[in-house]
């Protein structure tokens, strides 16, 4: 990747969509005492930066004589949508392989973006099966695979984000800190490579979801690692193995520069940015903003910080789960198993222990006549996290048997 190549890709990209805005966010800037700039990749035509790499890959391939070949990708998310949009732009045939389990909304959006130029094939229950089918299709038909991140032209395309940032900052200004999400590493390797002569190496911050620490684990080990399992909640960044070329470009960074962001903390950001700013972000799109809270005001104060907002393809059917996770992370909602005596008035006595700001969000109880005590599942919401400390004290003083199961992942997933 060269700066000239990236700049040429950026210029060519203007034929398909305008540059995404770089916005100084007043809310976040006040919160952290810094200049917090958001690069809004959620405002691209496909609501993610993935269109950039796909465009550059197909542009280069067509220039090299691949116009008559069928392009192929395997993806259930943003890469598929960017790929489909670009195939329609260049009027070339494309085949998108998706797992059978892909939500219908994502299938429909990919079909809309690609129109008549796209064929969608649903294969396998998981991505690995889908990807294997795509590879087999390429070998059988002589098609051309368009990878999501592990290719030089893809990285060059994603690096156009950095080229735009330098143009959009105030004249003469450069970032003191750049925070970006990492999935397979296409954006991270392109961005850090392009900005390497204007941003000190230690001032790049990479963010991964806690449940998919592919880059951090590989940097700690000193070689590429395939994670045995990942948490797919942050589906846009839940990658078990970072790309080979991407890791080659990122292996010089310290593992301490990779922040692991809890999935539930991301939910707090999603709800905050939706309620306060009107931003509709997907979990991966909120990674870099969530990292601000982890870094804290003390580390950020007075600095010019650029955060990459990497995507806005959010399925609103997930909103109840996001709200639930956000409240639990903020300490505003807890679940308890209570052991109450089976006698008249026992429930009334318990209700009197609740504070004025405590609200029952869930209640399940089945009386069993052969027992002296019964178990109750109860969910309680409150307005201040400190209210639960007082509630626990009242439970103890009343001699109430209880267990807080909020952070018990097995029980919480089963019951909640």
C-alpha cells in the first residue's frame, strides 16, 4: 500500500459516493474535555466502510481484465452489502454466499443494493460452512473471490478513510489519538499505515469486543492465533482470526494498545448515542466511542481524538436486548432469586423492603404447598446504581435469603 495508491483510490471513489463526514461531537468533547471527532462511516451508502475495500478491489480487478468474470463473496453482514452495491455500480455479476441463519433483513438489504447483478446463495448454518461453499464455487466456475479484509486492494480501499480524515480536519491539524475498531484488520492496517507519518505509533488505539480478542491475542503470542470461539454479539467485529496480511502490517504494535471492550458496555453507548445524538449504530460501530469511557477523561483531556464510527446497520429487533444489557452494565437492573417463607403476608413484607426508586420489572413465583419456603425470580430496575447497596442491606437486616444472579452468565442467559 502506498499513499499515492490510496489517494488514487479515494479520487476514484467519488464516482460512487461522496466522502463521509468528520464531525466534531460537542457532547463527547464536553464529557472528556477533548476534541472528539467522529468519522461517520455509518453514513456511507451501505452504512459501513466496507464499500471502500470492495470498490477498490473490483476497480483494480476490472482494470486488470476481470470484467467478464463472476465475483464472489461470503458474508452475512456489511461486506456483502458493500460488495453488492459495487457490483451494481460496475454492472458485473456477483454471487453472495450467506449462512442459512442470516436474518432476512440482511438478505433483503443485500438484494436491494445489488439488484439484478447479484445472486444470493444460502448455504450452511455457520460462516465457515458458507465460506467453504464460496471457495468451492470459485474453483468450479473460475470466479474471483473478493475477501472481506485479507487482501492488499481491500486494505488500500479502507485506507481512504484516513486520507479523508486528513483533508477534513482543520488546516494544519493532525490527530493526537486515533481510535478504531478491529475485526479482520482491513480498516486497522490501512488506517494506521496511511497515518504512520503524522500520528505517533503509540497513539493508535485498537478496539476489539471482549468476546473476540483476535488481534490482542495474536500480538501477545507474537504470531497469528485462531480463537477457539467468539461471542457474536458484536457481529461486525467478531472474527476468530485476523487476516495474515493485516497482522503482518499490525504486528509491530503493542498488545497494550488493543482495548477489549465489554459487549454490555457497547450497549450503553448504543443507547446513549441513539437517545442523545440520534445516531443509529451497530455494535461494531460503537466500539471506538465506548473506548473513550475506558480511557477516561484524564488520558483524553486536551487532545484531538478521532474515533472511527464503523457502521450503522442495526436491526431494531435487537433493541430490547441492547437496553437490557446496557441497564445491567450500568448497575441499574439486577436479577435475584429470593427464598421467601410460604405464609400470608411474606410477599408484602418483601415489597416493603423496596426503595422509592426501585421498580419490579419481572416477577415469577409458583407456590408449592409441600414446602415451607418458595423461590421467586425477580428483576428490579432503579434510577441510581447506588440504590442496590441499600437494598442489599435491607435484605440482610430482614434475614432474607437471596442470590444475585445478574452476572451469572449461565443462569442469566437461561432465565432472562
